[in-house]
């Protein structure tokens, strides 16, 4: 089979005006970025506000493994399949970060014949949204340090500045740094560091805001540090909100692209789900729901991360309600959870597959019992999968009363997802959506953390470091306790220990630090050994990427 980028280059995208017409978007609302990408003017929101919403389908997965699950490819392929069934459908995805693109993961536009186009442009600079977030974030960082040098009227305590800098490349060397070295005019010497751009609170705000005024209000509420009296200092106090909003003006507009089969796709916003809330922008999703009868979106990593954060952070804040969840699983991934090393996953192993099924069971139970959603399981087929392995998974799901189908969208595109699409449509007609978030705002911060840890992760309880206890006490005193919690933990396990596979029991969640993101509207809980600035692997994906004389990119994915 050809590589993903070879397949992408072999498929000529349609002019983006034609893709917009499928959603009845007039050309007056399109800002063209070449022939195949356009931004959507926010004025379209007002025109559509009285329309009813389409159905919202949320694609998630079991706990990720190096073996692969295929969540994004399933979301793309399912969109293509619904398009083949003559349904008006729109896909909403996050924007790829350059950190994973040049690091361990590679591209993030799907794979095989279930991709979005133009693949190379989307994976690289795209329309500059992430660069705009980076610039706005670092402008605030520069203003903070300049304020201290220029007299520090706000009495900012240099030892209590929370606002670090960001960049969209994985660089472990910058996690912890000292700034202000040199002459007195070069600034105040203090400890600081860099996070990856997609972990910026501004990225979370971009994805949770509704319009320009809401954007500015959220930016102003961001807590950047504390003064000598231990009172919070906010971005609005530094009078730079307007300038940040100017940098984010175009980034606020959703980006329209297409699947390989010409279905419309909004790609907008890119927070990671292990260190942030992990879902695309609300502006894009709301717009899609007004324009299409079926909207497919997906969250980062497993259902314990992206999906939990969508259900417990995004939905209560925006009023959105998912109508159905698609849970993606693969035989390879389940065998990995059953203890099979990656290099041995191609061999049939029914025993290991059975040992891995508790991971699938936990995620299914969370979606159906906790969140009370209709669920369809997509079994992503790999070439080495045997009929016996696939039958075992299908029989397991159907015995629980869950619709399940084999997905072959990577090899066959939309055609390979037709059975899955039909089952999805039948489930939407047959089952009632009784979606319910996990917890209510009035619970304490600890009660919310423990609800997620015990009911979703399967922990026995939660342990807090002295620093975390202090953080929780302070933010509660400051009136932030009604905000939802965004737990930052490893994506490789239901627990906070990446080595624990399957559905681990007999463990406790370890909370090391608690931070408030008042502008985004949630509290970040740092659990286990989680990093907000990734590092590069031993062999970065960047080593395989090159530019040919004719301008084509190779090795991207």
C-alpha cells in the first residue's frame, strides 16, 4: 500500500468553493487561503442562529497503544461513508501541532483512503492559527516582564508568576529555564520555562469562546500570577487584551477543508487531551450543527481523556449534547493491553485478546452507564487481523447489546465504513439520548477530581501532594471552585501510570499540582508524571521529512 502522503498527492482536491456549496455557504463568507482552504467569516453565525441543530456524533477510542486504534481515520471514513449514503454531513477535527508532526506521532489528518486534504498544508503551518496563539501568548509574557522592569506598579511577585512562554516544537531543553540574565536592563532574573503552544490557556480559550467579545473577556480573566499580597493578577490588569485579540482575529475563524471524497471538514483549534481539554473549537462545532444534518467530531486520546473532557467541560459550558458515541477499537490494541509485545501483535492470540477486553469494557461502561449515551463500536481492521479475532470482538459487543461493525476505511475509504454508518443511523433512530455529565458545578474541587478518578478511571481514591492541597485551598478561597476539572495525565493508561494496561485496579490517582485557567473556565489537575512540553523521541519523525525539487513533501506520514 502507498504511504499516506503518496495517497494524498494522488487525489486532486476539489476547489474549496464547491465544498462550501455542499453546506450552502455563500462565497461572501469565504476567506480563501489558496484553492483548497478557506476560513469562514464569523458573520455566518448570526445568519444561522435560528436553525435547528443536526445530530452530534462523538468519536472516541479505547486507551491508546503503540499498536494503533485509528480514531481519526474512523472519523474521516465515517464522514465519507455518510456522504456516500447521501446524508448532509460535516466533520470537525483539531489542528495538528508541529510538535507531534516532527516528533513521535507524525501527521494528524487520517490515513490511507480516509484522509483530509490538503494533507501537507494542514499538518504544517496551515492558516497560521497555532502561530497566532503562540504570538499572543508570548506577547503577554513579554509585557509581564516589561511591567516588572518598568516599576512593577501591580506589585507582581517574580517568584509567583504563572505565565510561561510557549512554542509549537517539542523541546525538552526549554522546560525549565532562567530568564533575565545579563545586565539590569535585560530584566529580572527568575525561573520560568516553555510549554508547547497547544497547552497554552489561549488555545483552550480559542476553542471554548463564542465570539470576539467573549474572547476578550476570557483573555482578560486569565490569572498570570500573584502580587506580594498573594492576590491574583490578571491579563486585563496589564492592558494588553486588545492587542492579543488583534493577533487572534483571523485564528478565531474556522478553517474549511475536505475529505478525500469531497465531504466538508472544519479543522479548528488544537489542544492536546492529555495536558489540555483536547477538543476542536466550539465555534466550528456549532456552525457545523447548523449547516449539516450529521456532525462528526472527535477528541484526543481515549474516552477517559478527550471524551470525558468534552462531556464534563465543553458540554456544560456550551449547552452542546452529543447524540451518540462511536468507540474505536482494534484487535492489535486489545492484544497489547493483554500483554503482547508490539513486535508480536501480528500473530493471532485469542487468549491475549480476551485479557485485553476489560479495557474495552471499562470505556463502554463509562459511555453507556455513566454518560448514558447510545454507543456504536468501530472495529478498525488491520491487515494482520484474523477472522477469529474480529468475530470475538464483534460477538463481545453485540452480547452487551451494543452495535458493532468492522471498519475498513483506511484501505477502502468511505466504502469501507458503510456498514458502520448504517448501524450508526439505525442506532440513532432506535435509542434515546439521555446524556448526563458526570458531576454538578456545586461539588468541591476534590469531589470532582475523585468522581473522575473513581468512576471513569477506576481508581480506589486520590492522593494529594502538599502543593496540590495548598493550590486547592487558594483557588477555593478565590471563588473558582465551581469550575470543572481538566485532569492532565498520561494517555497510555486509564491510570496515571503509563505501564498499567487493560483496566487496572488497586491504585490511587496522584495529584501533584493544581492550576486555575480562569479564562478558559476550568481547573487543571496535574496527575502523575505529565509534561506540558513534550520531548523528541530517539528517532524524530523530522528525520524522515524532506522537500523535493518540484515542491512536493515526502516522509510526512
